[in-house]
C-alpha cells in the first residue's frame, strides 16, 4: 500500500469495516489520536485516512519516524533550528511541526522517544508554542493536529519509567487499535490481488495471477510482519517469477511449511491476558460487565481476547451459554444482553463444539454451577 493518493483499507473483514467506520467518525474532529498495533499492520495508513477525512485534508500531512533518528536530529526534524545553533547548522531550518501548520503531523513509533524529547513534545502539545533549537524564545503558536502511533505497550513502558504518563494521556484522547493480519484472514486474498495489480502495472512482468493452492497457503500463514510482509512477498514473487501463474512451489519455504500457523510471542501475551481475566471472573467473582466489557470498549483488549475468554467459558460450561452467564457473574436476566454483545462484536462461538461429552455431565458442570439449559 505504497500509494497514498486515496488512503483506504483493502478488505471486508468485520474488524476492518468497524475500524473504517470509527475513522470516519473521528476524522472531522481535531482530537489527538493514538494508534496502536503490531509492526506492519498499517498504522500510517490509518493516520492518512484520518487526515484525508478531516478539514485539514488540503494541508500538509507530515510523517516523522521517531525511532529512525538520534535525539538531536529528531528535535531538529520536529521543531527546526536556527543558523549556527550546532555544527552543520548553516542556515535556519523549519521543523515538520511548522511546515505542517494547519495540517497533520504523524509521529510514528512515538514510544521510542527519549524522556527529554517526550518533555519537549508534551510542552508543545500543552501550549502549541514552537521553539527552534538555538532560538532564544518561542516563534509563535502553531495549529497542527498530532497523531501518534506505536507498536509498544506504553502502559508497560510507563511502569518501567521509560514513557511519561502525562504525555500518554495527552496523546491518548482517542485510541485506535489496528488488528494484526492473522486476525482478519478474509482480507488476505483481496490484498494479494491488489498487490499483484500494483506490481504488474507496467506490463513488463511475466506474472499475472496466483494459483489457488498458493493463495490458500498465503491465507494460512500467520504473517508476523503483517501487511508490510505480505506486500514484500508479493513484490518478490512478481520480480523473480518466471511463469504467468504463481505456484505453491514458488512461495518462500517458511510460508509453505507453517501450516497450521506457529505460535508467536504476541499469542503468548494474549493468552496470559485471557488467563488473568478468566481468573478474575471465576476465582475472584468479578462480573464480566465490570471487568471485561469496559476494557474491550476502551480498546485495552481486542476481539481475540474476548473470543478466547468465551472459548474458555464454553469449555467450562460444556457449551451452555446460560451457565457461562452465571460463571462470569452476570445476572440471569443478562443472558440476552450478553449474547447480543457477542453477536454484535463477532465474539459468539458455536456452542455445539463444546458439547461432545456425556450428557449426564451437564447436570454437574465444573465449578459447581448448576445446569441451566
């Protein structure tokens, strides 16, 4: 997705459709936005979509990679400098925040900023005043929308003293979580088609299409590098391809051999979160509505977390959602509300998959919760 003429997602998965609707709702405002998600999921694309849908669309969109520059150069990149302020400063230079006046600045990998740079950024966000390196006073107030993104867990970095909590709250006015590609596999096939068209546009390439078994392997792969990795793979296949149709044997070996997808570190972290939530519900007797629901609505946990939690509940309740309502410490009258929530957010799982047991055991489900069919 290197072309940003008209920034938009490719795919029709529920996750992407919901994220697209959320972007449309928040784009017209000037609120600061924090975009989180794994590396390569398309956080910059989200930022460009927000900018394109705002009243600032006719102004500049300025991306800044906060992880790609040393502290001094990053400060100059953002705030600018005056002539003679440091070795090599042969002329005055405007920073991205000044160049993007009335537009949008996208701070990618903001979690990699040094504490000193975080302090400078916080001051700008609070006052809007722009002070260049070497200048004796602020040059004035700049009106610019700031969108930040990170693949880091900022809560962990705050706890470790590596990220300022006050800056986090300044940036996190609105939080958008971009799901990894493995959680929206139905988007992979249309993405493959888009990238094939993109990289064969000149007509000088041999490749024209992809075989069904090769496409199936791409859909099955876990894509730890997400959309960026998929794009690079398709580009490589087009460049080195010797036949019109990409075959299964043409794919990199790691894509073909990983079936089913291997577990990743993020999978382990997700399972740890699910286990902790399940313990709070079943052992500490906390309610689903006060423990899980607010975390999901505030995007602190994802749809995958809720699905995994529902799976554990169904295993415990032998596929009985009414028992799970009791297990998760909800009132009996919350049964329909709970199911409506699960359906709305695509978290409901087929109960029959968890009833492959002796029917007599349903009268005494684990945990001592009475059966309620």
